[in-house]
C-alpha cells in the first residue's frame, strides 16, 4: 500500500471515518500503539504552531520502532502557515524509511505542502448523502428499500456526515444481512439534517406551503458538522430577495425566452430556465407584491413589530407559496400584459 496519503473534505465526520479506515489499513495486524502517531496543527496564528511543526518533523524523521512501519497522521494541515507548510514539506520528502504519512485537510492545502504531496494517494471524502448511504450500507451488510433510502436522504438532507453513525445504529439494531423498509429506519433517524437554501425557493415556486415551512424550519434550526450554526433569519430573507431579484430581471419584454434569460443572469442554462419560468408564473404584478411582502418582513425582523423571527418568515414563506399556487395560467397572464401595453399577444 502507498505510504503517502492526502485525505481531503469539508465534512469533519466524513474525514474522520475515512482517516480511521485508512489508518486501519496501513496498520494491518501490527500493534497500533507502536505504529501510529497523530498530530494536529493548532492554527497558523497561535504560538504553538512552530513547535507543532518541529514535533512533526521529528516524527517523520524517526524510523519505526518495534514495528516495521510507522504511520504519522497530520490533522488540519490546511491550518499551516506558509513557512510551516514549507518546513513540513521538506520533512515529508526527507522522511525516514518505513514511515507512512497521512495528511488530513478540510480545505486547501498550502502550495509548498501540496507540491510535496504531488505523488500521494488522494482520498476525496465529500459526497452526496445518497452516495455515502449506499457505500455505508454495503460496508455494514444491510440493505434499504428504495423508499427507506429516499426517506433517509430527505431527513438528513446535506448532512452526509451523519450517515455512517445511522447505518452503524441500524446494523446494530437489525444485524448484518437485514433488509429494511421505511418503518424500520424511521425510529432511528434523529433530528432533521441541514438543507440547501435552494430547496426553500423550489418548494415556494411549486406552491407547496407546507413543504416550504418544513424547509424553513430546518434552515433556521438544523446544524451539522459542516454547518455548526443555523441560518440567520436575515440570511433567509437575503436568499428570498436574491431569488426574487433574478425573477424580476427575467420579467423584461426584451427577453424572448430562457436563452435570453441565461445571457442576462449568467450561470447554468437550467437555473436560468427555472428563473424564467417562475417569472412567467408571477408576472410583473406578482413580483411587485412579493417585493412588498419582503420589505414588510425586513422591517419586522429589524424590530418594527414584536413578532418572533420564525413567525415573520413563516408568514412570508406561506404568502409567497400561495402566490405561486394561485397564479393564473401563463398564456392568460401574457395576454393580459400585452393588452395593458396596448399590443396584441404574440
């Protein structure tokens, strides 16, 4: 097995599990206490940073003792300063024979160290929840029905770091080889996981008020290893305002279709098409009404009324979802707009 590894990913839980499995493979049947040495970079600005790099250099230069292999694990390598990264890079290149190195980073590795790791085996650990769930179930020897897997994905959202612990729990409860359906996994799901902001606007634009409220609650309260704080109410308002601004830019008679919208908005053609279609659902009057509601919610969140932030945003989200749900057919709105402008609809 290679003796130089880079484990990289933003989710601490996924990183931790990947490192644990990798170190187990590197150790094999050797005595772990004599084989593994772990170090954590304390941060580039703290006084202990230089001493930590010195300790790492010593560890890398020390040949194996008792065992024929030593495994040196460097956690939080992305916290190295430029000077610290350069020193560690030299130590990695000059490491003693029989020393395997596992560098772990949540973000970008400093260039000097990245150059020293050019030939390393790279383990990218971030992955969608569904992909992690499939892999973890295979390792644990259990199988989820399509409905159960979908339920887990909906509940955990983007919090893929929780999948491993959940699968371990299910395997302990039902044993290897178990075939599980929704009812069997439901009791073990725990708190709902974090979701992406676009899920809120998607539910709103589908006219799904109840679904939008559920997503709003998760944005305001769910946390994860990657997102230790919930989304602030003003951030939620900014998400809605940003989306509405894109719709307003699409409500321009000079734009003939999604292709024109893509030129104006930039980004992916798919996202531009969705914004174009949503703007056609609301029309100019609906967009103006939505802006008015956003302005009122902004004042309420900033203290105009003593209403709780959750309640202010819940009312806004329900209003917007109902606006989309009750909007008339697009051709009728186009004809109405054309009539108001004194033109025949095309």
